[in-house]
C-alpha cells in the first residue's frame, strides 16, 4: 500500500462521508414530506428510470397504479434519493476495491459481490424475488468475508464492511416501498443510512491520521463507546416515532403530553415490531394511546442521552480534548432544542429534517472522539501491510 493510495483513500473517504451525510438529510426530507410511497414500484418510478413527465406518461402511470395517483412534487424526491444512494454505492465500491488492492482474491470477490447485487436488482424487476433475495444475500456476505480475512489496518476493513452495509441498505429501501412503509423496515432504513455514514466517517477519520499516542486518553474509549450505544438506541426510538407517525402524539405540549404528565398510554401495542404484511402503514395504524407511549418513551430517552452526553462532554474537556468536548455539548444542545421545537411548532419540515441531520452530526462528534482516543494510525503500518 503506497502513500499515494492512502491519499486517494483519505480523499475518497472524506467525499463519501460528506455525501452520505447529505443523503441522510435528503432521505429525512423525503420521509418527512410523506414521499416514501410516491414511487410505488422499485427501482423504477411508475415504470420509468426517472419519473413520468409528459401528460401521456402520467395518464399511463395512473392507469397502471390506480391506488397510487401520480404526484410529481413527491415522486421526483423519492427517485432522486434513489439516484443519490446509487451514486454513494459506487463510491463505496470504489473505496472497497482500492482498500483491497493487490489482494487479487479480495478484489475478485468484491467485484463478484457488485455483480450479484446488480443481477439481483434485475431479477427483482423480472418478478424473480427468491432468486433476487439469494443473490442480494450473497452480495452482502462476500464483502464481510473479505473484511474478516483482509490483512490490513482497521480503516481498510471498515471500507469493505461499508460496501456490505450499503447493499443491505438498498434492500431496505426496496422493502420500504414493497412492504408499504412497515415501521420496522423504515426504522431499519434510517439506522442503515446512519450506519453507512458512520462507517464512512470512521474510515475517513482514520485515513486522515486521527488518533493518539497518549495512553491516558485510551481510558476514555469505554465511556465514549457507551455514549455511541446510548445515542444509537435513541436514534432508533426516533425512527420508530417517525415511522409510526407519533411525533405529534402529545400535541404541541412539552414537557407535558396532551395536558398531562402521564396521559393514557399503551406500551404493549406501541412496540409490536412485526404486524404481518399487506397493510399500508402510511399515516400510521396505531391509536392515540399507543402513539403517546412511543412519544413519551422517546422523550425519556432524550433525557437519558442529554444527561449522559452532557457528562461525557464535560469529561472530554477535562481530559484535554476541549474542542471535542465543546463540539459534543453544542451539537447535543442544538439537537434538544430542535426536538422541543418540533413539538411546539407542530413538526415543520425544515425543523424535522434538521433534527435528523443534527442526530447524524452528534453521532459524528462521538465517532471523532472515539477515533481521537484510539492508537494513532501509522502510515508505516499501512505501507508494511501492503507489501
């Protein structure tokens, strides 16, 4: 592995991470503007590679999908999101191939994974869903095998794992449409997007040489890792809240809910993860007591996150990582303010979209902190590994 190759990976990793963040933001915009089912088929949109534009095409689209009339102001959002995700997939494939370069078996295996994923999409479009699923599963497994066997530093392995994650993310995007916005799938799609962003961001940080030689800082690894876990759980709760249309289950009351500190709630009904197939979940299917239970759980989770990450911010600053500590604290406060604003303002689209984006930024600050307290990545180690 040459210094030139490492520089390419550093640049590509940074671009991919920034692009992934933009897609997370745009995906939130699509979901929150109720455009998730604006293209009722996948990966095409009303049978088009883009979306219907002429009057004749629109008439044909409405005839082919009478239960889902064409809405231009929504359809373009969904299809553009798919195009952007496809572009990120190509960038991630390039990163994985470069990371595995000079290991012919690894490059060949990753190329095969890309072919299986592409053929799987074609088979799905032809109605061969079982064959498509098998090919997609193989496309996901192969990069994971390569990452497990690849004798290179961690960032290289992470770049390969990111390829498996983004292929699975594509399947979640397909299931989001075909399973009619099933909450568990929509939540999984959100987490998959953030996982892709997180992996690419971590690789970019390590390629850039973020790390430490100070053994004392390594004691911070565990509390930072716990912070990441706590935040991911809260993001999952946020995804569950959004996918069940429970963001305004408490009306515009905060900190109370529907005028009470503890309104009528149904936690059992609120957290049933699987309800079978064939149900259209657009607009939600839960009653108000179940949605209130979800919203209250999300608020309790937010309080836990605020307390823990507030403490972690203070600890980072006291340990000598003042800028990182301030960054965590500032982004944390911004996220809490946006969450409260969502309620008080009645879930305006710009605020709700920003709430998703700042969650990703908060995840990034924690990943940056974790990278900072890891052993300093060595260019010489990278060069040695490539010989």
